[in-house]
C-alpha cells in the first residue's frame, strides 16, 4: 500500500481561489505548551499541558496579490478568511482524499519580496490565526476556535465542561 500524497492544492482568500498563483503554503503547526512537574514521591517528572501554542500559517504567492495587501492592518483578529483545499492521492489504488483546512486570522507579515528585472517576483504572507478547522476525507478531525474557547478533536469538544465552569454557555 502506498501513502496518500498531496498532488494538487488551491488557496482561497476571502472565498476567491488562487490556483495558478499560490506557490507554497505552510499549514499551521499544532503544538501544546508543556511544563515539567515533579512533586514528592515522583521518580520521574511528567509534563503538564498548559494550553496550545500560537496558530500560524504562511504562504507564498506568485506576482502581486492586491487583495491580501488590502487586508494588512485589519482590526479584527479574525478578519482574514483563508481556506486551503488539497487533493491527496495514492499511486496504487488511485484513491483521492480531499483535505480542507479553514483558517481565520490577521496578517502578521506581508513581504513584497525582491524585485529584479527578468526574474519572477513573489509575495509572502504570515498570518496569526484565531481559528483552525481540519477536515480530511469529509470528516472533521480538529477544530480550534480560540476566541470562543472551542477545542474539538474527532467531534469531541474538550473545552465544553470548562466553558460551563466559567459560565460561558
């Protein structure tokens, strides 16, 4: 059995697709902030989960993408909407697996790149995210909504009881 590999992808910014202009996307890395804890009677420390690390994405676009530059400095922390759609396929069964990542955030960096006559130019963008949802093969796998304190893994909301305890329902 061969692995499913990303064969093609498209990036949507505010609903508009940029196939043919998007060169590279780095999806958000998921991380947890862990702190060592060793108390009396413990032979070995364990790591205590203190919450998630910042969600970020960056991407490289060919040419000049005016629509993204117009979003620079937006006040709303969730003011820029992105959607990354990919097609992963195997080379033995030719099975296609759709991958869909929805993200919201704001631009942290907008890099106009280097301009040189006769060379291609690119723009690079880095976004700090407030929302992330990963759907693989039409199944919701992970959904993180930071402002609304939602953390769903495989459909289970791990923060539901926490929101109740804090009176956020």
